[in-house]
C-alpha cells in the first residue's frame, strides 16, 4: 500500500500521511452528502458511512515525529469520532475537498488545531472535550440535576506513569514531563455525568441525550478519565451506541442497548454528553 504526503494545507500545516483511497473516500462521502443527507443528523449520517470498517488501535503512531495521519480504513473509538466530526464540519461549511477535511481533522485532534510535537495531540478525552469546546466546535450537555446525578473528579496520570506503553514516550523524559504537566493541570477538575444505571430509561427520562451526540464513557480505571467514546443513537425507544468497537473488531451500531453494553463493562461508570454546535 502506497502512503502519500500532502503539504501546505494551512498556516499550521505539516506533512499529512494518507493513501489515495483515503482522499478519494473523503471527497466521495462529502459529495454524496449534498444530496443524500437531507435532514438526517450529520453525526449519524457520516458515522454510518464507516459501519464495517475494521477496528485497529495505534494508527496515529506512525513515524518518528508527530504529523497528521488520515486513515479511514482502520479506526479506533477516538479516530472514528474525529473523522466523523471532521466530515460534519466540512458539510456545515460546505467545504468538500480533501484539503478542507484535513484542516478540520487537525483542528479537532490537536490543542488549538496546531501540531508542534507529540504533546500537542489531545490524548485524554478531557483535553479533547475542553479544547473543542473552546474552539466552538462542540458544546457539553449537562445540568446540576437529573439525569446528571453523578460527579467525576478527574485524576489522570496513566500516560506519564506508563511511558513504556507509548512509542513516542519511551526513553523520552522531556516529553514525559510535558505530558505530566498537562495531566497535573487537568487533575482535580469535576464534571457531572449520567450514571450507567440510568441508561435504560426512556427518552422521556433521558431525552437530553440526542441521536448524534458524542458520548464519552467515564471509567474507574486508575489514571484514566474515560475508556471509550462513540455516537448516541435512539432506536425503538432505547439508547444504542454507534462506535468503533474493540469487542466486535469493527465499527458497529450495537444491537445491544447502551445500558446492556455498559452493564457488561464493570469499570464503566456513566457518560458525559457533547453535541456538535
């Protein structure tokens, strides 16, 4: 498989790694959306375009320096949501070239939309959410009452505590320290979330969650803030999850309800909810 490189997309641009099939797919999907999407929720419409794409982790770790990687052929839960969001932004802006897509993908994946080094990437979901809210791309759906009845106090240190698990942190104390400083600035912040015990409720009760919302699953795992993200979908009065699944090894709209899925995952506590602005 031939990998291509694209330069000069914006003032912040560096090299972009992709294949011809990636660029062709992006422009085809965006072109089709002009006539196919109609009134369908953008996140749902573009998310369903990836159903069946294989789940593959660590696809952003290629090379020795941080750069934008476009890979629509292999997705994990984060790259799935990022690609869908970048497509949705292009559709909102009526910008339909591969270059436009790359600019939006860079914008949602990196602090301030800028690539300086490995620490520029929004590795933790808390970083990702805060930065994309600040950029005006998404907004958090939350309240001080039902169904947001639980509170998360963020305590993240997983990356700096386990640098051996990350290609670009191994034997790089300066980069580990950069990541650690960002972890420390985030730890201690609190956020309200919907506990997983409520995910079996009807739309009358938890209808604050809409089809197409980005949902981040809060975890009890030490050093992490979330364990999975996806897109919420209401079907037959129950909440389901459209996601790049490590269980099914591909992108799926899970036939199990979100509640059934979450009950099988003991470390999952509940969800934070975000909506494209």
